[in-house]
């Protein structure tokens, strides 16, 4: 416990140091006048699960943060991962929840700073429930599942076996999702499978719960997702989903945990308050069920930007320059506030 408190104290001290520098406390050339504190903060969350569920749980988190930060926080679920990046880099949103790839795209455009990272229990890929007890990790699996009647043999973590998927109907996630797009396409390419041409059908579905159900319903043969997106909503909808589908690939390298980040130009004092509130959120027992329902999050800890260096090489293998091409759909309509 003492080590955790020292780690948290050091993290918050770093945030405070950033505040001092931003306020011109370092001497030399005066810092440009910083943005005034805002009376309302917008928090964008990616639609990687059912958007309605993401919104309702996201607003509960927004209300929690509001009490800690001292101003109202509004949760919004845009139409795509790219829309979250666009909102953060165009000053329309102040806090972002997305996968690691979307974060790096926002960071590269000078629009985001990671403050915390999601921690998850690693699933066994055969059970609808998570192991208990478990030690949450700041990284998570990228998997491919298929219908149980799809022929596939070989070890789960052997990319060379992915050639068996040629000719299948395949579902990927949002183009800048790490677990459901960048990671699986990286390993497919390494195995000699062209994600754009070697499937009889390839579709992109933002909701990974929807990908799981598309495989279950036979709309596609196989689908890429975080492990294990079949748990939660899909399992409640289709209790036999674990017998009707099977995991065929578990990427050898796990995906860096999805960060929670703030807009880079946000008022420095508000930025520090958000960082402290996020750390408290991740360890508050009263919010455990909400975080689990949101994105299967078991906890949150301080983010380390160096953990995301691997993203660039994976993304460039899939499509050179893809992180610089992130452009949102025109003016996505914000999600309505959940009814009380």
C-alpha cells in the first residue's frame, strides 16, 4: 500500500510541476497566456461497446468527475474513434477515453496528454466470466474468434496459422482500434494474409460487442476484438455464445492499455484536478461496477507515455501514415444525455 501511495504522490507531483511550468514559474521566456478554466468539460468515449451502455455508464463517471473537479462534466459518445481524436484536437472535447491507437493519433497532433491507463483482468477465452481473484494488467489481449464450425487448427498464439482464414467473411473493428483492427491486421500481414483482399468479405464494425454477435449469428465467419468482448452484453444476449464461437488467435503481444487523457491545452489547474480525479476513480470501490460495465475495466493507474511507443510500428506495418490520416466523419451528432 505504501508503494502505491508513493507512486500516486509522485505522479500527482509531476502534474503539479507541469502546472508551475505552464504558469511561467521556470524563468526565461514568458509562457504564453494559458487558457482560462472552463465552466463545463466535455468527455468523449469511443463506441467500442453498445453506445447506449457506454453513454449511461460514461455519464455516471462524468458525474463522479464533476464532483471532484468542481465543474459539470458531460459525457458524449461520438460516431467513431476518429471523431474522438478530432474533438480533442479541435478543442471540442477536454477528456478522452479511447484505445491506445486513437490516443497516439491525438498525441501526435499535439492534442492529448495521457493521465491514467485502464487495467484489466486477462480472460481465459473459454469462459463467460473473468478469473477471480486476478491481478489486473495495463495491457489486454487482441483476439480473433470464429464460429465453432469453422475449420481451424493450431496454437492460439501462432500467427503462421492465420493463413487458414483466407477466403472467410471477416469483421474488424474501427480502423484505428488497436485490438480489433491494427493488431489483427499486423499479424495477418506478417503471416502473408492481405486484410484488404484475401477475405471473401471484410466489414468494419465499431462496436466490438456487435462483432461478437455478428460471428454468433453467422453474419460473418470470424471477427477481431479485444479479449474477451463476448463477455458482458453479448453473453447476456446469447448465453450459448461461448459454445457457438471459439477463439482461434490470441496475439502474442498484448495491446497497451487504453488511456484516459486530457486535451493538451486545457487549463493547467483543471488538468491537474482531472488527473487526480481519474486516479481516485480507478481505485474507488463505489465505481468498480460502473468501470467494469463501461469497458471491462478492473482498475486504473498512472499512464506512462513510453508504453505507447510500440503503436507507431504496428500501425505503420498495417498502413504507413494511418495515424496521420485520422479524420473524423463530418460533424458527428453528440449522444443525448441519458434520461434520469
